[in-house]
């Protein structure tokens, strides 16, 4: 940060008059505060004000960004404010330097605030441009340099680790966003396998169609029958240095495009269905980040990959499939395919005798109805595991809301010909019944099901994320695995 030519951002509290916190002498500080007041800047969330101090002190431009009231502060308020600062400056400033606001209470540590701030800047800069004309002006940024400014060498030192963590978290989120945003025909199982093989520090086992048949993975094979492209199943293993205390599994739904199969979706319902592998993308992105973070747990990724298409030999309503654990499933709606491939993935994962298992799936449209697009629906057989994930999700700014798995509803999954039917008899509680179906393929292993159908995708976009894939819940999982 060199002063004059630069832009310096200050994050401001709604219920407190403006101060540069020592960047300027008190007299100039007050003058700026009066100026902000005259401009009716109230420091509400999302509000910004640009000031040009006469003597370019402490910088040519000051960008004030509202954080909202101090007592309502969350790390995500800072993440969003940083993203707003980026959006304000991306086509106007060459550089943007952010000052770290004081922690509003002892529950917040400067390190995690620095991380949230840096994450906000990085996440906001995400673009998916590989399919655009290179010169497309709208997407060329002027802003080339960003950073946090410290008040002294000691603070500078303490900011290094959180900034590095923010970079890895944002990169992982960007990877997941990229993979979900890639057009569906281009991300066939072969492409996904090559992505996995490029990850360093992680062992990759690939099971192809013939092996899936030998293993009895009838769910994956049943869904893949409607497509001319063969399915695959990935088992990724990250082993930390030394002997790990915990071994955890992540299973991600990898439906590379969901047409609904013979129970075909209407055209509008299919538009965004390239996102039906967002669970798989999240698991891959997390595994790719683990070696960089030096996570101490052993982590396994389980990724079933297939298209769901209505081809000539597609699974038909009434067909019965047998999953890896031997349970049979009557398929009455081929659009409830995620649970079929996860039936195999979860029972395979449980055979690995892990200490915990989390599945991540764009499983039910009903999740969007139940908890909306800002919350992931969670179900569990182990409240302790979910508690840990929820705490991590608070820090990551990716909310989780628990739904129950009431045994009374089990009735609704009974079939006359098989052990289970893949869609409930009535149309109630779609998200819960998706979770209850999956539970049939989990043994005693502590397990959490995350239904990200509402959170993996944003049609509107926000300061933190352009329209399209969000990369949820990558940061939650990383935060959880790190602590
Ligand atoms: N991939 C969809 C769920 C989905 C819908 C995700 C909208 C994101 C946005 C899933 O495979 C599906 O089609 N589920 C059915 C289940 C039903 C047939 C029991 C659904 O939600 O309608
Ligand atoms: Zn479907
Ligand atoms: Zn699906």
C-alpha cells in the first residue's frame, strides 16, 4: 500500500460514527466523519460511499462500506461487505486495500475476521469466462491488486495464515463453481476422472462399468442405462502425515445431467440440471484442498458419476434395482435418481468402517420449498456430527437447517415388490423422505445428509457469487475438517 494513488476501504458500523481507527489524526478523522454524515452515509449493510480526501491522506480514495449494526454482526456480514467493496471497485480502481475492522465482541477473533474479509474479496472476483469471447469487455477487470493493510509488522504477520486459508477456501469454492458451470455434455465421467487424477496428494481409485457390475452397484448401473455414456465410481483417499485420529467420508451426488430419465422433466425444469453434480464437485474440490491445508484427518471421497437420460434401454418405472448392500429398490419415478446412485455410494462407504460420513446431494426440489436458497437442509443419525458441521457452516456463511427423520414416515417408502420404492407414496415431505431413503443404506456409521438442491445454484447471483454455481458447501466442509 503506497498511499496516494490507491483506494483504501474502511468497514463501518451502522451505530457508530465513522473513524479511520488511527489512520488519520483526530481532527481529520472528525472532518471525514462529518463528510460521511452530510452524504447521509449510515453504514447499513451493502451501503457504500466514496470519498476523495483533499490532501490524498491516507489515500487518494477512501471507500466506506457499511457492515450494519454491531450487535447483529456475523462473519458473513464482513464477507459480504468485502464483496461489495470489490464489486464497487472492479471496473474503477486499479487497487483496493482493505483495513480490518475491530472485532465487535470477544466472540470474534481478528484472524477469522481477516479470513472472512479476504474470502469476500476473492469469492467476489470469481468469473466463469471460458465460453466467452476473450475481448468481452464486460468481463475485463481493471482491479488487479487487492490486499489487507496491517497497522504494523506484528499484525501483518498474524494476517498471513488467515489470508492463505482464505485463498485456499476461495480457490476450492471456485473449482467447485467451475465444474458445476461447465456444460453438461463436456463433463462426462471421463472428464471427471481426469479432474480427479490431476489432484496431487490424493489416491484415486476408479471403478468402471464392468467392475460396477461385479461389485453389484445396481443403483448406478440402473440410472446409467438410459445413456449411451458409461458410468463410473470414484473412491478418493487423502491420508495425512502421521497416523490420523479420525477417518471421515464424503459422498457426492454426481448426476452429470438430470433429464429425469423416462419420467422426463418439463423443459423449464431441465434448464439448470447440469448442476446435478454439485455434490460431486464439492467433494472433489474439498479433496483437492486438503493437502494444501495439511488437514490431520483421513478423508475419503465417494463419487458416483452418471447421466440420467431417457435412452432406448433406460430403466422403466416398475423396474427393480439391487444396490451394493443387497437391498432392492422399485423404481417408480426415474427422476428420483440421486438416491439410487447414493444407495450404492453410501453402502460402499459404510463398508470402509469410517468414523463419520457426510453425503452432499442436489437431491430434492422440495428442499428449495422447505428451507429456501440460503439454507442447506440437513438430516442425521448423529446430532453430534451435525452440530460440528453446523458450527463450521456458521463460520463459512453457508447456513444449515436440520430436518427430522421421523420413523412414522418410513411406511411411505414400502413397496409391494421390493424392499423399498424410490419415491414416497404420497407427495408430502419430499426432502425428509429423500433423507429417509438414504438412511436405509447407512449402517451404524455417524452420518449427515446435506440436501443442497436449493443452495448449490443461484439464478439471481449476489456480490459474493455471479449467477450460476455457488460452490456450496465447500467452505463448510473445509472448515469442519480443519478443526
Ligand atoms: N436433481 C433433482 C432435484 C433438483 C430439483 C435439484 C431442482 C435442484 C433443483 C432430483 O433428481 C429430482 O428430480 N428429484 C425429484 C424427486 C421426486 C421425483 C421424488 C424432485 O425433486 O422432484
Ligand atoms: Zn431427478
Ligand atoms: Zn437429480
